[in-house]
């Protein structure tokens, strides 16, 4: 799942990027407001983590511009501005949630999951289809009631397919979900992850649609 992180503090940004990647998120990190605007102009994101004190253009101004244009991407504000008027202004400007620094990564992840559930219209977090059961919060997968150990990228790829069980996703679409800017992606990377998932789960869990991409099998 691809998210945009707009944070100008190098230590905080790098720490968040590493922590989120370890949870299977694809993270594009920008460090000023103008870059955040350009990123959302060219790339589709599931969620934005937005610092308010950005150089070149303040985070609230960036957010206001997005909402004026009708962009509905969920936005979670991350900021040191903890006064009530600041929180109210952020929410009234179109933010979906507000988290004051410093914060624990586990709380950030919980708030992100809540926003993504709300965006998808789901009440429950766990995704179950046939014999597959994926729990994003616990980062666990079961197949036929047996636990399956997956890498972060394998987990993210399976999650992408489970979220849209009837949809064929191309290799390019899956690469966009799994890899951020600057990541080196070998030409057969997706095929390798698909092979590993089939080996760990079952050969029929993921179907290849020749010349198009991949989708969940009829009976996972």
C-alpha cells in the first residue's frame, strides 16, 4: 500500500519511513510543501502523512489546496503544534485525523489502519476470503487455519490482491504498491514474490491472467 510522507525533519522522516516499510507499506518521502503537491499530482496514494511545519509551503496550505481541488485522499496530520485551536484548524481544513509529536509508531499505525478501513467502508480490519485470513494489525496470515510466515513485501502483495479479489492487477500496479521512489526493482521481482506466495500457500491461490497480470484464484 503506497503512502506519501511529507516531513521535513530528516531524523523523524527516516525513522518513519523505515518503520512503515517494515510493516509492509510503500513510502514516498518528501521534505517540503511544494514537493508534496507535485507528488499527489503525479501519483495515487492510499493515505498521506502530513507535517504542518513544512518549508516552501505550509502543510495547512497544501491540505487546503488539495481539498479545494476535490482530492479525497485520507490525510493524517503529524505535528508538534498541540494547542486545541491548531488541532481544530487542521481538522477544519480537511484533515481526517491529527497526531501530536512525539508519538509511538504503534499508535500511528493504528490510526492509519482506522483511516484506511473507513476509506474502504470496512468495519473490521481482518480480511478473509475462502481459506485465506489476513490480519494487517497483527501482520499475520493464515491459510486453511495454518499460520504462514511471509516477508513484508509478500504480505503487502497478498494484501493488495485480497483488497480487490475480483480485479486483475498488472505487474506495474503491484510494483507501485510495493516500491517507493529510489527503490531498485528487478524486472522479475513481482514474479519472484508471486512464486514464493504460491509455494507458501497453494499454487492455485494466485492466478496469472496471461498478458494482463494477477488476481486471486477462484477458490483461495
